[in-house]
C-alpha cells in the first residue's frame, strides 16, 4: 500500500496499492508500474480494507504483518540492586533476528505510568527495566509490562501489545478474618510486605507497625506476642518475594455472657524511617470475631457470699480471717482470700493467687479511707513466668490475671468495690 494506515477519526480514505510487474522471472525494476485503488478504514482495534479485483492472473495482495510473540512477556522481580530494587520485563523471542524490534510499556492497575514513555529495544536485547522510584504513589497496586513486536524495515506495521502477569506490591494482613475463642488458643497474625524495604540513608531503614483496635474494644482481645512490629531489609525472602512479621492474638476470657463480638484489627504504619515510595500508603487490617467461651466459674462477693464451681447454692462466710478459697488437687493452683471487719460482718480485702511458681496478690486491706488504690504485688519475684498475664482496667478497679497453656487456661477477675 502506498501510504500509511489512517487514524480512526479520518474515516474511509482512499489509497493505492502497488503492483510489482514481472518480465519473465525477473522483476521489471519498478515497484509501482501498476496501481490499484482501494478503500481503508481504521476502526481502532482493527483495520478494514475494501480490495478491488486484481487486473490479471496470477496476481494477489501481499500484506505486511508484524512478527508474532511466541508467548506473553515475563515480569521478573523485585530484584535488589544495592539500595534499590527494580523489575525486569523479559521478552521470550529467539535472538539472532536483527531486524526485529520491540516496544515496551508499563502500567499500574491497567493505567499507563506517568512519565514513563514507550521504550523500543532492538538487536538481541530482550529485557527492559523499571526502577523502584515509579512505585511512589503506586504502592498497593498491580504492576504489569506490555510488549509488541515489529520489523525495523516496516516500523509503521506493529502488532498488538501482549501483557505480562501482574505483581501486587504493598502490605497485607492475613488472614483477613480471624476467629478467636475465649476458651481457645491464640491465633497467628501475619503482616506481609511484597516490596523490599530499602533506603539510601545510613540510619535504620524500617517500616514500624503498631497494632490498634477499631470498631471494637481492646478489652476483647490481647496481643499474646508483640503489638509493635518492624519490617526491614533483613526480613526480605527472595524466594518468597516478601518480608513477613508475625504476631498473635487471643480472646480475653471476661466471664461475661455477652455473645460473640466483632472488631477491626489494624496495624498503623510509620514510614518515616523508610523510602519515600511508601509515603501516603495505607492498607486494610483484619476483621476479628471473638467467640464467647463456655466457662465454669466460682465467685465471692459482698460480705462475703460464695458460689462454687458446681453452682450449687451460695455459702455465706460472715467470718474474719484467712481462708483457702479454691485449690486444685492435680496441679499447683490455689486462691486464698482475707476477710476483715466490714459493716458488722466480713468483707474480702485481699486475694492471693498461686499458679505454678507465680504468686500474685491484690490487696486493699489498708484502704481504711476508701481512697488508697489497690496494691498489686508479685510475691514470688520480680517477674511472672512466661504465659502469665496481668491486666488492670483504666479505672484501676478491675484486675485480670490469666495463664494460657495448651490444655487449659486459668483466668481470675478481681473487682474492687
């Protein structure tokens, strides 16, 4: 065809096709000794040609077509180069075809990247790179590369773009829905980053994450490991193409028949010590469902009235002194109480709990004016054993002492009146 393919807005245009006239077995030396008029229309995704009959036989129309890619391009990376990372778009096309060239473009979520023009490569080059700086403002999106081929001798005739697989770059919390039971074990929570955390500065390079609860209450769950996490370069696994920080949560056994609860667990990020590609990025947390546990409990209240684990009646103590409130005969667990004069009868003013080697007391016996706060002491030493947790409410009136093991969990709730 003598002339170029029109643009879609040009509508139907007229073009001439050129005939190579032969003289015997040799070409006559002129390309357009004969011309045949045709009509051409560009419809965007395809082009329509209205071809007339050839003036003689044997004659045929010859179409210039671009080379075909044997397969879609491969997106490789992220590859760490010094203090930066990059992605490679690899073209699976045999080398040695010197007249073949390729156009490469990049996109995030299907949209071309601003400031990244179409790159053309020729010769035996089969790869193009995208630097990490183009993730700025695009973290949390999916990256793809797009390739089309053409002959350098026919640069106006190009094939369609072939698209690579996508790579999602960002931070995710998994699982995105977590169920924890008041009578069950802790559940792991994974925070995974699919881009390396790299910096040019020499100070610490890391993303800091702080666990937070929204649309619910911290009283429903507890972080059984760290509630502050960190992601840095050393956490990167090149095989899994990710860095991971792990914590775990468990439901608080509150001894209240309040049904199942739902809350949103977030990890608030601090990107101040990381590369600026992360600035302004946020990511969703996980929905947590706390399942109300089936528990058996005993309790003592007022002056004092006591109900045992068997839930058979109420025993009225009405005496002063130190008493064994509960004792387990199969393991080292017991609770002692102290009752002192109170409005003509006895009131519990101190509780001492023994769980294994831990001995913990909560004491208000010296609170003669009703103002002095309760004293919480670890009588067995400075620190409690691993797995033992002591929580105090914000108003200082309620204490929760718990210890979770594989086969059982103990929790004691003390309310100061």
